[in-house]
């Protein structure tokens, strides 16, 4: 896949989330999707089931791997976590958008090719849930704040809702917008509160799209991925 900082192909824009319960399930899914998606994402479910070994294997095979581990802790712990990730050969890593954590991650990354992606505001949250968690800022303001902090820390991208991609670019032009909450027309939004179709996300300025259940839950995941890539391409991606 091309670098995150430059325009990418329609296939390269699609990140397939390997959110399945076992490594064997993930291996079958990855085998079905190779050549149809640009990046394989491994999150908590698969990482805790032994998926970090698969991350290394996929990277050694030349696949781009996105470790969605959302690191957040004291500086030293974040830095040591990043140092361990470097040994896996992953292309991307998520870190919660707290300035201290981002600075520590960037310092530990050094000159390696690992791309660091800040978590802005989870797309499963809305204003009411943020308020319940003690955040007194509107979502847009929090996205602006974290995007500026990510750019200042030397990060490469921010995870945001599709409708917030233009906002990220406006306040931090150096950052790419990575958007989960992608649901093709007719799909169940599940817990996603700030979702969009692949075409709408591309038109809104998203660079990379994270898609999970619309692919993993499809009767034919490869065909589902191909349809999303075709939609991205038709939208100008």
C-alpha cells in the first residue's frame, strides 16, 4: 500500500478489521481478502486471542498491518509498548489522543516507518455519552483540540467520524483522516453513532476507511470488500 501521506488507490484506502474470535478465523478471513484490501486491522479481540503473531506473519508477507491497540498510560509505558510494536513490523498503530501519550509514542517510534494514528473521539460516542464521561466540550471542539495536539506531536493521522474528516484537515493539514463507522447503504449501524457510507466518507475527505462487520459478517467477504472498493473508486477515491 502507498504511504499514508499521499493519495492512495481505492483498494489501498480500505482497512479490513479482522474482528473475529480466533487466529484460525482471522487466517481464513485474511486469505480470502488478500489482494482486495489495502490493510488488515487487528484490535483487542484478536490481539488478546493470540493475534499479534499473525500480525507479524502478515507483515512478513508484505501486507500492511494496522494494530488498533489505542495505547494510553504513563509516558514510559506507552514508549515501551511502541518499542515492542516496532518488532512486529506493523504499518500503523493507534494511540489515544492525549498529548503526553502521543509525545511518548512519537519519541519511541523514532525514525522507523511506523505510522502513528491518534484517536480523536470514538465514533460509537455521542455528545450525551461524552458529557456523562466528564467531557464538557462539543465533539467538534474536542476533535480540533486533539488534531492540533496530534500534529504537534508528529503524528501521521487522526481517527475520526467520516463527517469530521474535513474538520481534521482544516485544523491540521498534515494529518490524514482514518474513519471507522463505515456502513454501506442498507447495513446495520449497530453501535456506531456517527457513521457514513463509503462514498460519503470519501467525498467528506476521508483518506482511509475502516470496515469490520459489513465485510466479516458477509456471506462472501471478498465480494463485500470488492463492492466497497468499487464504491470508493466511484466516489473519486
